[in-house]
């Protein structure tokens, strides 16, 4: 199988555009008829034919200016109309089969609800169209459906008319006055419970807010609706952006490939990011609901009103909007815990992607399957680049740049370069070098070296940067990055550099190396680098255990304090890997004990600091990882940590009174800290009574799940008993049952593959439900270290067998779950061989999807150089 890659450099403006669309959709499970009418205009002086995109459509008729038209050629993916006028009305009828559309792209019927997903290229599964983001049109859509089965018919914009037909169906017409690309089109037909409210904008307009959820789920939607109101208010206060339609709708469905979709005025959500109440949702679930609700709402401007010229510019809308939702979440909850959450994503997943065959810049240069653009690089690293703009310009200038961006480009499809140009217009700082972040892939590494002259009281600290070669780019240039910096001694005194290169706690590293000079120094200073993760980079800063503890004790930046402990944990685990346990001496254990004692009332910081780095994070600081060795070393350190610190941990646990459940930051911090400590106490052993007590008395899902996670690896019999109770209670709640599936899939046990097979036979398991598939196979592949990386290769083979079946049903989900296999290069040779064997099986499979083919073929073609290692 060989497929042609699409390249950013090959972009050409559309030969035609479509200004107005009228659609009439007559819903039927297996034979939905779509009547489309477009106002088409030729762009420029040329005689090219009109080429429309289509996928798996049955074409019944074509007319041009009301007359039957025959001069066309139909292929599997395109409809080409020859000899068309410069301006004309094009109409045709197509038929589609929503019931058998298991890929969940375009229009599909699932669990009794019609739903659409058109980003990136799903609209072509509904009707023929110029399915590209730089063709913007005004849409009028009339939906027809059975009134009894589908009393609710929704599409983009405002409802303008409705009525009943004589055959038991009814219809609703929707008009969207804002030109939009086809990927923002949406329609939904079903029977829902409805939550309603309003929001009055800063100009005094009252907007109707409507939230549609499955029958009986109304109470679980209240938090989402309140989150939407908070997001609307925040966007007005922070960016001056006001909502622009009369109604804003959200529909929650269980069968959805993505988290949510920002279709203009009609957001379609995976129900896991809408439904939340204390007994069935964790604090993390509440956070995610608020964050994703905000993210999709913020897209109304950063993505809808100003959209992408082409899909290579995806970070234009996604990176910017992720940054905006991160800022919102920080304001709604806690800046520190939010920052740590996002840095963990970068270190566990984005750094891994940068170092893999799928490495690409935040503005990629080529792709085979557009669905594979939706990556942590485009989203999360893209957000870090926007954050650096914010850091370099400051909040006020950044806001000026955003205002200028909208002034220039409202209603347009534009590029990342247009965004940089808008930012450049409000600053004297030359952003030309900084813009390299958009085109250079890979994770830069900052090496910190020191030179101390005790006789003369002088010290130099040198920062050098390099970016290792990546799969897509061999040669790298020095980047332009803001480096947050502090400098302390062992007593906590802070020092400034002689030349004043550090201003407002940061300096600019824009060359291969930069040196800071310090005088009147009595001892070797401790450089504290990259506070608040000021740039998406790795730092090699060789500090001793005592220096790391000093950073935790004295650094001004709470993020640096957390990061210092993470580095110390990493160092300790590396000693266990080398069978040098004794080097983790009493001074280090005493330092850990002091951390617990001194910060016992700081539940937020301590709740983060007591989390040992995950296996995935540890891998990103190592090459050719021996999985068994690292996994064993981490487990042994965790056990020693729990046993050596059992007394202060138990005292801390007893001192935290969480009280009756409330979703407030103080209560969230207390619960998180208590459950982290509970996990350590379970690891120390003899904690079953404590676990049972919390499980029986928990008044919220956070504490219930905290017990299950603590028992999972340390009390197998109790875990099975509590999981049985949990299943019985929540068997009819799909989102809660996903947690049960995920816990089973991540449990490390010798018979895990048999367990996975049993889970797939569970009455509530459905291969067509992306949430359920991710809960079982995704959880196993990404987070069951011992099972997935089993030395006999059984874990790899099991996942591969499943992917080959799943790919025929839902290629998007299959392409995401294959990711751990594609990162073979980071493991020891024996693991590499076993992983590549399974990738080769996938590559040789007949009828492989474009989604899976691209990832697997690139991974197999990847060659790791010594410099990359």
C-alpha cells in the first residue's frame, strides 16, 4: 500500500468558491436523502472544471441553473463537473447510509441519535462539496425526521421556521448568518432532556443557552451549563469577545471520536465532557468538563470567526484555543496545579512524539491522513508557543496583538504567519527568529554548566541549546526562547547577574550559548532554570540531591519547587536501576520527611510533590529503556518511599479533613493530597482497613476511585471485592463504568490478556463505542507497563490483533491506540524487535486505513541516529 502525502508547500487557492448553501436533509436510517443547492463562483480567469469532494455517496441527480447536467465524471472520492459557467446555481441529490457508518465521521446514527462529525474531512461523507477550510459559505439547512423518534432537530445558527409533514415527520429550518467552512457544519436529531438558561452579553443581548443530554441525565448537566456561562463571561472580560448568535447549543452523545467539536452555535460533545455530579464524577472530571466546555466556546472566535486556510495551519486555532482554555482554567481553579497538569502532558506524551517517527512541527509540512494532524504537538506544544508570545509581549501587548488579529482577519481563513504578523505589529521585538517554532520540530535541550572560582568569588553559568535531529528534519537551528531563571545559594539567598541579562526573572536564549556572570560569590550557586516551564524544552542541570532539596526549600517559583522534587525522585530511581540503593542515603530520606512536615498545610503543593514521576515521564529522560529494569526500580523506590516515610505520611493523612463534598479549590486540593498519601500508605502495606473505611464512607467519586487505585497494585483481594461492588452499583452508568474498565485494563497481573478478553465479553462493552475501546485497549496500551511490555511480546501481539479488527470499524481510534507501538525506538533492542514485528504485521494487512497506514509506515521507516540517542 502506498499513498500520496499532501504537502503544505503545494497549497493552491480554490479554483471556485461557494457563497451560499441550502440543504434539505430527509433522515432515514439506511437511506438518508440530501438535497443540496450551492451558489458557485469561479475564482479568477481560468477554465478548470469544478472538482467536488465526496466519499461513499450515491448520486441521484445533478442540475446547473435548474437544468439537468450530464457533463460530469464521478469517482470514489470526487465529482468533476466540466464546462460550468463562471457563476451558477448547482443542485444535486445524494443518498447516504447513517446506520452503517461505524467510523463516526460525516452523518451517522448511533444509539438512536443522528449526529455529525465533519472535522477534518467528514462533510464529504454527507454530500459533494469543496471540503476545505478556506471555502466559507452561509448555510441554510432544513431537517426532516420522524416526530415521535426525533422530536429535536438541530443545526447551526438560529432556528427560523418549523412545521409538520403529513407522513408523521416534522421539519425545522436553521440559518447561520456567518460564513463558515464545511468542517463546522453540524446537525443532530434525537430525543433528549433539555437544560435551558440565558446569558446577557456585555452589549446587553440575551443569548439562549440550551444543553441537550440523554433522558434522565438532566441533573448531571447543570455544572456544564454553569461552566459555559463562566466561560462566556471570562472571554468578554479577558479578551473583549462577545457571542454573536441568538442561541448557543451543546449536545452530549456517548458515541463520539473526539472530546468535543466547536461547530458554529451547535457544539457536539462526548458526554464524558458534559455530565458531572459528585457521586459519579471525580474532581478531575469536573475540571475537564469546565475546561472542554470553555475550549469549544472559545473556538467561536479562535477557530470559527477566524479559521484556518488549510489543515497545515491547525495549530492556528487549536494551539491558541488550548492556551486560552488553560488561562481560563487557571483563573477558575489554580495556576500551579494547572501548570503542572499541562507540563506532565508535554513531558509524558509530547516529548515522546517529538522523538518518534511521527515528529513534526506545530505547523506540519506534510501528511497522508488529515485525522493524524490532531496531535499533542499541534495542540499542546502549539499552546506553549502561544504562551511564549504571552511571556515575551506581556499580557497587555498580547491582548493588543489578539485585538489586531481579529481586526485584520475576522471572517477569513488565514495562516500561522498571519497570527505572527498581528503580534509583530504591536511590539518592537523582532519575532522573525521566534517564528522558527512553527517550522522546526523536536524538543530543544538546554544544557546548564557552571564554573566557580572560589579564590576570586566569581561564578559563570553557561546555557547552551541544541535540538536533536528528528525523523522529519536533520538540521536544526538555535531557537528563540524565554528562560525563566533564579539563582540561589544553599542558604536561600538570591543572586542577580552582573550584566543584567536577567530581567523580570527571565532572559532570552536566542543563540547556541549564553553565559551569565556573577561576582562576590562565597559558594557555588544553584541555577534554577525554566520556572513555570517558560519554554517547551528539556533541561540538563546537574544538581546534587542536597541542591535539589535547597531549590525546593528556597525557590520563589512553586513550579520550580515541584520540579526539583521530580528531578530528585528521578535521580533516586536511577540509583535503584543501577543497584546503588545505598546512595539514596539518610540525608535524602530526611529531606523528604522535612518536605512533608514543613508543607503539611499546603495541600496543593504537597499533593503534587508527593506524586512519583510516572514510568512514561521517566522514559523521556532515558534512552534504550530496559522496561523491566526501570519498572522494577520505580516500584522498589515507591515501596521504600512509603515504608521509610510511613509515620509522617500517616500523620499527614489523619490531619486532612475533607468534610462534606464541595467542588472548591481548597477541597479539591485536600482530597487530592489525601488520596495521594493513601496510595503511599497502601504501598507500605497493612492499609486494608483504612481503604475499606474510605470506600464505605465516601460521598463522592474522587474518594471512591482513590481507594480503588490505591488497592489496585497493593491489595489484590480487596481490589477485586471493591471492584465487584463498584460494578454492581454503576453498571448502568456508562461513563462511570469506563472507569471500572480502565482500572481492570491497567491492573498488572499475570493473566492480564485473559482479563482483557473477558472485559471485551462484558455485556456493556461495545467496539463501536470509542470511550469504551479507549477505556480498555487504550488504557492497557498506554498505561499497563508490565502487561503491554511483557517480555514474551504477548502484550504487543494482543494490541495488534485488536487494532487490525478495530481499523475496519473506526480508523481514527485505531490510529491513536497504535501510538505506544510506534515509539519502539526508545526501548532496549529486544523490545524494539518485538514491537517492530507487530508493526510489520499491521503494515502487511490488507485494506489498511490511511490513518493507520501513515503511522505504521513512518514508524517502520524510522532510523534512529546516534545523535538522536
